[in-house]
């Protein structure tokens, strides 16, 4: 059997899929990998922060995949323009869509599209040298910036804004971005979250790294890093050491003396919203069913922002509320979830909801969004 996977974005998932197929001794497979951009590696090249070089070493493994004589890479090929779904079905036995989640989920709030508010995908792609975003402009003359979100990419954005030019020059950041950040007047960065400290999605190494920047100070409000009773009980019951350590790191930021002089100040803000929402529901006399649901989902569902969070004046905004996929011409799409319509990786016919023979999807282009 000759089977081929195609990938509109030859990122990590595309290479991992190709590697799995090529290693399968039970089939004879040839793999062609397509990408709209002229270069491979997708998010490893254009999404991983430029100061996280060790993560990019994974491309060494991808190079070995590319060296396989049964593997071919075609860059600069846009699906729906240079090659169509009909073309692929004519020439290949199997198709795997690995396009990932290419754009931001919207916050759905007034003013989201005003000047000074930028999706994180734009900023991240800009400083990583993505050819589609190199001409983007960001107002770095503002002294205050609000980054909305508490995942690892949000922390990446905060870190890049607060690193010194001397730190950034040692990375592989795009030259034009380095020049712009050299002139940056940003002095205060607020990381705004609607989740409690136990629910924040950033990992411990990421949040700890904020405290290791050369000329930046990190702080958090003591009352916002304290766990509410339900979260505390859940953490104690699960004995999740990683979550316990995350809370310890945040409490340390709240306890430290931040009187030293620093060029940049980072404030972790709005992390106590979950308990606050519960109290408001109780005061309004929410039905017992809603109270039980709230207790059941506590620790996994999004939390409301803490009432004491105030938007800092005179600043730019970088919202980061997760990612969603973009429809491909002729490929069934679940618009509610922002992914290719699928069941466990099998692309589904939108009318019958039955698997389409020979079409698959993987990773960000197939996964439902998290709460």
C-alpha cells in the first residue's frame, strides 16, 4: 500500500505523523508534506519563543525524518490555491490535515478591535519573523501593557516585552523586532487572568522564569494567590505536586520585597476571580442546581475576573484566550469548536456525520477547545 499524508502547515504534528507512518514496518508508505510557507517546522520555528532555544532542538529529529528517501517536502504550496482537495484525492491514497490552530479565539468584548489591541498570534509571529506578520506595527511607546490570559504563550509575551536588549540579542528574535524592542518604553506589564492560581494554565518553569529576568520585578497581590476553600480542597485531594508548586511560586512573588529599582515591572493580576464569582452567585440566591454544578466544575471551568481588577490607563492590550483553527476549502469544519469536523481524527461528512474514507486530521486542527 502506498499511503501519503499532506500537511498545509509542516509543523511538529506533520513531522510526527510522517515519522510514525515511515516507521510502521507493516506498510510501505511514501509521504509528501505540503506547507504554505517556504520553510518547514511550523510553530517550532514561528511560535516557540526566541529565548527558548532548547525547545527548538526537536528540529534535529525532524531533519532525520526529512532525510528518509520516502519523504518529500513541498514548500510554498497553498491549499485551495496551488493545490486543491480534488488534486490530492486524485494522486494520494490518504490525506492527513495537520494545519493546527492558526488564529486566536475571540474574547467577545466591546473594544476588542480598537487600536492598541492586538491578538497574541500577531505579536508572537511578528517577533519570530513570520513573513505574513513582519510588517505589523505595535505601539511600544506606551508605558503600560495588559496581556490577557494565563497560559504559557501569554507568559512568553510578557517575558519578551520585559527582557533587556542585551538578553534579546542572544536569542534568534527577528532583527526588526529586536530593533523595535530596543526602543520600547514599556515599563509595566499586567498579566490578567480570569482563573484562580490553581487553574492558571502556565507551567511552573514558565512562571518561575519571569522572576529570573535581568532587569524586571514581579509581584502579585497576596489575596489573589490564596486558594479559595474549594480549590484548596481539590489540590489537597489530588496531591498534584505541580499545582502545589505553582501556587508556592505565586505566593513567593506576593511575599517578596519589590522595592528594588528595575526597568520593567510585571504584575500578575486577577487570579482570585473564581471564589469571587461563587460568592456573587450565592448572594444572588442562585438555584441549588447551579450551586452544585459550580462545585462540580470548580478547578476546570473558566473563572470570572476578580472585581478589583482595573484596566491600567495608557497602555496596549495583547489578548490571548487560546487558539482556533481556520477552515480549509472543501474540508468539513466545526465552526463552534474552530476545528476540522472529526471523530477521533477521522474527518466526518457534515451531512451523515460518518467518516470520510481516506481523510484524517491531527493535533490542533482536530482537538476541541478547553474550557
